[in-house]
C-alpha cells in the first residue's frame, strides 16, 4: 500500500482503506433493539413473541378489589395488556379488564411500576352465564370431547377435623364458576375472507374474539365454531386485535358442547423473585390452572381448594 500516493492523489475505487470505519455505539434512532435494558432477573420464558398494539387515547375500565377504576390502555397483545391508573394493586391480584360490551377479560397483575400496571390474561374462554349453567356445560363438554379423562382426586382437606362434615360443592349462582383450561377457536367469515379466531368471551348476546386479521366495525360477519354451530353477528367495537361481536339472535350456550375446544397448556415457569417474602402472594394461590382430570373431579362435587 503506497501511503504517499493515497495522500497526494486520494484513494481509488476498490482499494483497501488505511483505517477501518468506526462502528457507531449507543442507541440508534431507527432501531429500538439497540437500547440495552439491564435486568435483575432472567426471563423464565420469551414474552416478546406476541405483537403489541400501541394505543392512543384509549380508555377502559378495570375491576379490582370490588371497585371499577378508569384506566388508560397503553398497549395490548394476545397475552396481556399494560394500563395506567391511579391505584396500587398487589402482584398477582385478580382483576377484570372491560374493553366493551361482551368484552370482559379475566386477568392478573404480573408487574407494577409507578402508575403503570402489567396484566396477564387468563387463557381459557370466559363463559358469561350463571355458574350452575357453566358447570352443566363443562360436564357435557368433557363427556363429549374428553371421555377418557380420568378424575384426579386430591382432597386438600384430608386430615382436618371437619373434613368429613363439609358438604360436597354445589355450583349455584352464588358461587363463582369453576376455572377450566378450555379454549374455543373458530372461523370468522368477513369481507370475502375467512380468518382463524380465538373466542375470549362468549355469552347469549355476544362475544369477544381475538383476530390477527383486521376486522371493520359495523360489518356483519359469520362466526363459525364448528360444522354445526354458526352465529351471525355485527362488529360493535375493535381494540387492537380484540373484536366485540353482537349476535343477531340469542345464542344457546349449550351448543358450545358441540364444538370441540382446545386445552390450554401451561407454559408459565415460576420466577425466583416470587420466592421472596417481600413480593406477597404467589400467583398459584389465586390463579391455579387445572387439567381436564382435575376439572372433572371438581365438577363431580369434590372441593379442591
């Protein structure tokens, strides 16, 4: 390499540079991933695979501790949401996020920083009807779709003085419906296309579905849950990928038994910081998932809590 020639006449195309170009360090305006975020704890699983919908001027209502709180909805994904509100729930407190008519999602507080609150959505499809009707529906669903599920009986009251005196569980309107791991999926026929959707919430009057495909407000799609179960509806509202439907006629929820649901798989791993006393209640005390066998045993009248 002739340094004198380069100084006097400049570099010619294709020649090697004397010094290599410096690589810029720090944050770049066009790359959010260039900003490093230090963490005290390692993630137990990948929480960044889901798309998050950034929302502007979106208000919602969060029911927590028996009271309704107005919150700002910051972002939304298929696994949870971030809200902003002037109240201070504890980690893993249960709450309900209301996005619109037929748009209630059961959720738990998974983190809190200042007035920002992170919510983790329940996986199962919420069925809005009296608890005794939910229990009857779940029994029929298990009998039709999971006849080989064996009851798993684990009486936690064993060894207590009054264990034999307590009556069997009675599912009525005064008791919360039993939790279940069932997710109903379907097809939404709209705008000359068909999209796979997940049913988040369903009642006799409407439903909330989750759709990765954009759905327009005021359209009239057809929600197909199985070959024998189809429901005509009108789109009332859309928030992110959550869509609120109003049924044109009352829907018989017992027909859900004719649409085979999927079983939610628990991929949650308990992080180490939940073992510390300062964090308060652990999630498994309030949000305990069950499998089909445990659900069948609970529906047959054995108290599991």
